[in-house]
């Protein structure tokens, strides 16, 4: 197991609050997020599908309850879906019942950023709304048909505005597939690296990110880390992969 992460067993959705609380305590989440006026929780809501294709609202609800107990900050859930309406997708999966603002990242003003260290995206457009906020990524643990896995790092793609990254095919962030997708995912570490990553592997999805199957038995874990790469490497192992074979996980090391 990577150092500096927490892996907590979970067997039922009724255990989310207990498991998430323990995981966040073990990685000192309060200390990491203290001082931020806004905490943006970024789930994986690629479309309107239920979990484990998308993030389980019960996991996010447990996080919000934990954060509200310990921190005085504006907490929002923000996403930019790959298919359909982001807000409709979130509402369809029950996110409006959490009691926080739901934000469509594709509907916000964007700003151009640059970093010469990037391999593909030396210039990039992102919502200015992300600046100065604590970013908390909450993806489910899934295989991916193009990048091998989609976890915390791949979850960053949802931050890319559809106004600048659609058009290669119907997927609203499809321009990431017009170039080296793994390098793009690694490059995003330079621009929208999360402060905290919680990977929901209570079930898991293997064989694909949209039409895969749940492993038997389910993984039964919550993974937490302030180092997104460490969290992803452990989740990849739990999905049955050698992390060294996942290209974006090896490319991202240079940006730690």
C-alpha cells in the first residue's frame, strides 16, 4: 500500500458516514482543508447513470456532513458532465437532496492558463471559479476502455469546459481524445490537482467505464489521500491492475 493514504472497509451504503469519517480523520482532512472559504466537491457524473458508473450521492452526503461539522466553509458540488445536462444528471441521482449548491462547470466563465512543463496542454482553459478553492475529488473506482482506469486523476477531465473541449465526437470533453489522452490527464495535475481525493470502491466497475460489471465479490473499500496519485495507484491495484501499466499514473509522477 502507498504511504499517506487511508483504506477503510465498507460493506453497505449504510456505513458511508462511518467509513468516510474514519478515512478523512486518518488523512487529516480537516487540517488540509482548513482556511479555504470554498470547498468544491467534484464527483464523477459522466452521465445520468446510477452508481457505480457515477459517484454515489450517499458517499458525497457523508462527506458534506463531516465537513460541515468541522469547517466553516461554503461547500458546493460541481461537475461538467460528458453527456447530457450536468445539473439534470446530478438531480436524477439525488444530489439536490444534500442541501448544497450544485454547479455546472460548463456554464461558468473560463480563463486561459499556461504551463510550459505540460506535455500536451501547455495552454488550457478552465473555469475561473476553481481558483482559490479547495478541490475534493470523489470518483467511483472504475476501469476505463481508453485510459485503463478512471479514478481521481481522470476525474479532473470534467473540469474542462465543453465550450473549448467538445467537437471531436459527441462526448462533451472529447477533444482530450484527439491527442494523447493519458498525457492530458497527467497534465491536469499542473492545473487542477485536488487537495483531497476520496475514491468510492464499495463496489467497483471492471471491464469498462460505462458498461462494465461489478466485481464479484465487490471491492468493499473507501480510499482517502491528500496525494491523488497515491490514491489512484491503490485503487488501480484493487481493480486488479499493476499501476505501472497505467500510463497516466506513470506520467503524472513528474508533476508531484
